C-alpha cells in the first residue's frame, strides 16, 4: 500500500510540472504574439527626425512629409525669420550700438560687448552663420525701435503673411519657451519665402565672412555643414537646445530646381544624414536622379509605408 501511494505521489508531481511548464510556455508565446502590437517603431530606422518635410521651392508642394504639422521647438532655426524681418526692414547699413541687455544671453554668441558698434548687416551675418544669440537680441532691439516686443510682433505678422498657420514666436533666437513653437511645414514655408530674397540668399549661402566692429574684427564660419558636404546646397540654419534637440532648415539646388528640407528633433550626426537622404529623395521625385538617390529612394518609400 505504501509503495502504491508513493507511485501515486510521483505521478501527481509529474503531472503538475507538465501543466506548469505548458502554462509558462503558453504565457511566453502569448507575450511574444502581443509584442508587435504593443511596441511600434516611432519612425523608420534611417530617419531620426521626429518631424520632417521636403518642399519644392518653386511650387511649395510637399514631396515628403513626416508629422509635418506637429508643434515643435525650433531652436535656432528661428533665426531664419529673425534675419528675414531684419533684412526686410531696409536698415542693414545702420550702425547698432550694443547694449548690456544684448549680451545677457546664454551661448552661442559672437561675444558682443556693451558699447561696441556694428552694422545691422554684420549682425545678421553673425546671426545666420554663427548663430549668435547676442546678435539676435541686438537685432530685435534695434529693428524693434528699442522694444523687442515690437520685433516679436513683426515676426508673427511676417509668419502669418507668409502663410504659417501653426506657429508662434516669442523671442528672436529660439531658446525654449512653451509659447515659442512652429511646425516643419511652417518652417519650410518661411525658408521657401526667405530664399526668394536676394540678400537673405547671399548671407545664408556664405561659408566665411569677416565682420568689423568698433572693437574688433571677427571671422564667421558657417555652421551649416551641408554647404561643405552636400553638393548644390544654397543655404540653411541648424540649431540645438535640450528641448528641441537637433534641428535644421536648409535648401539645395539641382539643375533649375530648388528644394527646402526641414528636420526637427533629430539627434547628433543623424541630422545631416536625414537632410541629405530627404533632399536626394525629393530631387528624385522631380526626375533629377543621381546614382546616390537609389538607396535614399528605397528608404523613403519604406518610410511612407510605415504607419
């Protein structure tokens, strides 16, 4: 009898282990099947930018879009609009006397000093090439007739005139402010418009510029790496803050067609590869194919198919 009970106990234990093992396996299988539904890629692996667009500079048509109407922090791409308002003021040859409030801003800067005198034109070069936040404040104060708030109103009025519908600007440099935002589509519209201005086009496409002031001479080297790495680049403005991450608006020309690309909330070097791939894809859409387009085309088509 004892032997029989012992065998019954062993059999029960074996049965329990089998059931538990099956249950665990089923649970693992269920988790495996659920995982693709629970975790979805936020963006294709080749495109780091959370929001992006490619616009035809001639027609304004969007050749590529990725979340183009989501509110985003623009960082220093704001300075495209700042420069445009300054240029259209018609006051580029005026001399600006730097005030202490112009220098009270965090980097980046062109190291302006209170009392220094510089033309508005050279400040615009320092703004677009070196991303000087101090230059931005000096421009806003001077063009705003001593009141930067006036300049911010001019920025918003110009953006609305261009056709922007989802943007609001509260400063001239793009440092984080919850009420300072734009979209890839609006930023692209601003750049398309700006590139039709000969003075803006000249400044943004300049790789090196020597600026003189009452205090010193400065060499400005353009931070837009596409000017040196992507053939046909005609201008642009990169930016960065912790909140915005890497941002860029840029333009490039091939044959007689010019495109504008916007990349927002990218990361590190991926910003430049994102822009290059998107420009290649855009030019291919216009029939301006090069051998370098083929891989970009495959990647972009895959992106468009991604939910």
